[in-house]
């Protein structure tokens, strides 16, 4: 038997700042860039009731952990549940089992912020946000940790949602946050554009992107989801979290290849390669860059390791017993 720490969503809430998540996730991507194993999600889709059951994993040897996500979304309840197992990368023993609900927007937002830090102009200060849910909140708070954000324009189709989001974030951030009535108004003048939606269609016109803009797209992890149009993909230096997604679930990229807007090898690099210094990031102030952040075990494992260490220091969580497989193979009655 080994003692494993169970961390509830309440245990995890508030344990780490957005900046701490960004630092942990950046370190995870550096390890990936230097060869750490990680695979794209395995997604199983159910028709009746409609739902998604998925998982992905990564090993972060320098952090000393391995783990990932297993979650369900949709089905009868129409909700999602995130479970994160964390293992010791040396012994293989389970360290923690984390309810990922509270952590999810922060670790995902941190991945987007690592992309912004690696690819956006250093002086980027104007941000456009598409979406008004938890993921949009996580993305915006994380970006504020890596750039001096001064102005934020928020657009989502529902007027009340975008105005409520803007009001909330205006109080949270040391920046001017306002809702706008169109996608074009959001993109105009934006240095950083964040798409945090579940849209199956592009959410803005790529011709409207300002020279030097950076785009983080985190809602296109299905072949039929494409927050970005072909123009945005074709105009950009395109960076993805994992190359394996390009032919699996990177919807905007796959559509651009199929429509002949780009060649299949248009992707510049994985984010980890840029963070590790093995591939260039931005090389020109007028260059348009994209980070396709579909979700990986890299940010999940890095985030879980962060909250695990903080929970141990704070004395949080509940100890549970896990039996090694050898206990089940002894033949004991």
C-alpha cells in the first residue's frame, strides 16, 4: 500500500496564482521541447446520450512527475468532470488524485499565456477575448501575468454574457475591460486575440488581424471545430501544442489543408520547441503568430504537480490507500 493524496476542487481552489501556473506550465513545455513524452487526447464520442469521454497524458521527468487528465463532458447531465492522477516519475507510485474542476481554467489559461509569452510582441497590451465562460477568464488572467495588459475588448454572441464578463474582469484586472458588439470591433487594434469558445465556425475575419497580432485558439480540439478561418491560418506562423493533433483534432488547421489554403507542413513548431530554444518564436514585429492550444497532459501534469506540492505544505487533502498490482497477483484468498 502507498499513501496517495486526494485533493478536492475546494482544496485546489486558490492554492496557486495565475503567474505560478504559468511558470509551472512553461517549465513543462520546456521539458516537452527537450523530448519529454506526451500524446494528444484520445477521444471517445457517444451518440445517445451525446457525450465525450477523453484522456491525455505526459511525463515531466525534470519535475519528477507524470500524469494527465481523464474526463467526461455532456452525457445526461450536460456537465463535465475532470480527474487528474499524478504519479512519481521515478518510483511510479501514485502521488495524488486531483479533482480538476478548480484547476482546469488556470492550467489551460497558463498554456495560452506561455504561448503569448513565447510568440506575442513584448509590448503587446491590447487584448481581444472571444467567449465569456470559465476558460475565457482563465486565459485572460494568465495573459495578464505575462504582459502589461491595458485594454481588453470582449465579444460573445449573448449581450448579457459579454457585459457581465467584462464587468467582472474590469474589477479583477488592472486594465480597462469592455464588451463590444461585434467580432470586428474586438479584433480592431488588438495585439493579442484569444478564442475560448466551442464554435464550429470561425469567430472572426482573419483579414482584420493587425500586423504583429498574436492569436491563441483553445476551443478547436475536434475536426469540426474551427474558431480560426483559413485566412488566419495561412497568414500566420503557426505553432501547436503537440504535432500529433494536426491530423487528429486541430480543426482549423485540418480545414485549411483540405481547402488548399496551406500545405500540410505549414506548422512552424510545437510550443515546447520554441520554449526550449530549438525553434524560433517571433522574428518580426509585423509577423502574425498563432498558438493552437487544444489541451494536453503537459499543462495538466504541471498544474497538478504545482497544487500537490502546495497542498502538502498547507496540510490539505485526504490520504487514501492504493495497492500495487503485485498485491492482486499473489493468489491470496
